[in-house]
C-alpha cells in the first residue's frame, strides 16, 4: 500500500491574512500539520496544494513538495474534494490511500493520524473522518424569522430536558481524512456507506484571530498536563 498525504493551503484567507504561514507557538501554522504527517510513520509522500509563493517557500523549507494549484481552484468557495481530485489527477496514480490534513488544525498530532489508520484497519473501512464532540446544544438551536417570533423555535421534547439529557453531537474537524482512492473517486469525497469516524478530543480549526489565541491556550494546557503526568508517574 502506498499512501499519499495531502495538505490543502491556499493563500487567500480573508479573515486572517497569511493565515497558513502565520506564526503559532513558535512555528508557522502549516508547520504543525507538516510535522505531524512527517512523524506519523504512515505516509510515503506529502504534497501541499497551494497557489501562494509565500506558502511554497515555507513548505519547501520543511523538505515537502508543492503542487501548484490553478487559480480556478484557489477561491474561497471551492470544495475541498475538488482540490484533492486535482492532486490525484496530477500525481496520484501510484498511490492506494490518501490522507488529507487541513493546515488550519494544528492540534492534530502524529498519534491522531496513526489512530485514524487503526480505525480503518479495525473497521475494514474504506474511509475514516476525524470528528470532535461539540458542547453546543444543537437541539435548542434554530433559525429565526425576521420579526424574531419564537413560536416554532424549539421542539417541546428538547425544551423540557436538562442539558445532561441531550445527545452529544459530533462535527467533522478537518484534522484527518483517510480514504482508499477508488472509494474517494466513486463517491466524490470521504462520505459513503463504508466510512467511519475517528473521535478526537477538543480541537480547533483556525479561521479567526480568536481561534489563534484559543489554539495557543489549548497547546499550553496540553503541555502542562503532560508535565504533570510525567511528574505523577515519577512519584
């Protein structure tokens, strides 16, 4: 089995300029994803898809190959699957499995990539998508009409329940997406009848200035917990 790692990283972020190469906890944002893929031991080749020369320079400093993305695939409304399809069309013929890791999810580690592969093996899955639980009580959410009327805002079943009684919802987090290439080609993305979830703890997909601060907080929290765990084991 030959495994291709893909990192989509366009240069046209509107909310945070230069987001993918902005420094986060001492390294460019995309560097966290590159290093996780490099140290996972699961991937034969890593390709970064970008149209941006500044991202290209940073990526090449990590010894990673860049595939130049055509302008028509660099807009902010282009589906991720279309970018992956372009990579496969250009260089994917010798590979069996793709691993897509979004550059905007820095808390994903090499262990997460390995764990997603374990799910693929254990479930005999054709695709695996990482998800995280959300603390949002989605059952109590709805759209509002222009006049703010809430007559049909919430179903009574959910309105009368305590938050602890509500089901946990999960959302795809962009950290790790695996697929056998023929399966991806057939369904046009990672979602089909033999797709399974890899459940991760809390993470962050960086899209705003606030997200950068929150990611640094979570990284610091993780480091403190690791130190405390090491001390506890030594006692």
